[in-house]
């Protein structure tokens, strides 16, 4: 049976957030934000190992004790200048354990509200899929295209549009080849699409939000506190 491994790129500076430290280390419900992300992945019984990919110059990680997350977690200081580079380097680090047919789940460090139900749904729905896929949510809002002056240029039809989330889950070998061939993408599905495949969309919901702006922290904390399932903190 193929095994499941997780890669968490966490080498970014979080410049859009405007904080004094990378946003993955900002306090959230009494822990660094990334702690909740990693705890959810490490708790999932389907995932055998979790690699967190840090910047070579990261001096924040050692400030906390991560041993509570258990033996699944592995830390590698090989983050790159882009997300794709960090993920690619993480996949190289994972080659000590992963075979080409195993599953690689790439998850944003700044998505701390991923639930066990979403992880199970992703793994189960893609178990027999020849390509793989990603969590996503149908676009609900009306979309406006703007001109250079931020005036409405057009209203875009939202039929068939989905908002991509993570984890994005593909065969380990396929994902390595796809990212190597197309490193300029902003997510893993984009690299797989460029290789000629059609990733499957697995429905999630808005609670799997990405913390991008300061207001998102309060929303993420409210989501975590509302969960009935217990995620170790």
C-alpha cells in the first residue's frame, strides 16, 4: 500500500503580514501558529512522517520545544527563495523514505485549521486516483476584474471556479518531476497541470483558511476553539 508523507514549506518571511517575525511563529491560541498546523498533520494516523522545511537562517524554530508533536516530525533547513523551491528541496529530503508511488501531501504552514475530517477526505477520495488532487472550495463571492486604477473592468462568471487550498496530494515521483520541470508555479497543482495532468478537486470549506492578514489570526483562533475534536497543543 502506498504511504502518505507530508511536506510543510515554512521558509517564508510573511512580508504581507507586516509583523516583526515570520507569521508562522506568531502566537495563536497559546502556541506558535505553525504548531497547530504541524500538530494536525502529526495527529493524522494516515500520515507516516512530516517534514517541515525551514530557511537555512531560521533562528526562531529553536525557541520552542517541538517534541510534544511526537516522532513523526522531521526538521530540514533547506528552504528556498520560493515556495516551489522549498517544496522541491523538501521532496529531496524525503527521498530517504518515500518511493515514487507514495503520496506526498504539501500543506501551507499558515493553514493551522486543517481538520482531521478534511485530511481523511483528501486521502480517501484520492486513494485510487491516477493523478492526485487538492482540497478546494467553490467560489461563492462575485468576482470583479479591476483595471490599473482599481475600477471595475468586468464581472467574471464564477461558475466552475474553485479556490485552491492545501494539502495538495500527488504521487511522490510525479510531483518531484513536475516541480523540477516547472519551478515557477505558485502551487503544486499548477506544476502537475503543466505536466499535462488534471488534478482532482476535493471539496473542503472556508474553515481551512490561510492566515495572510492580521485579522485572519482572530478568525483562526475562533475556529480552533470551536472544534469538537481535540488537537494536541
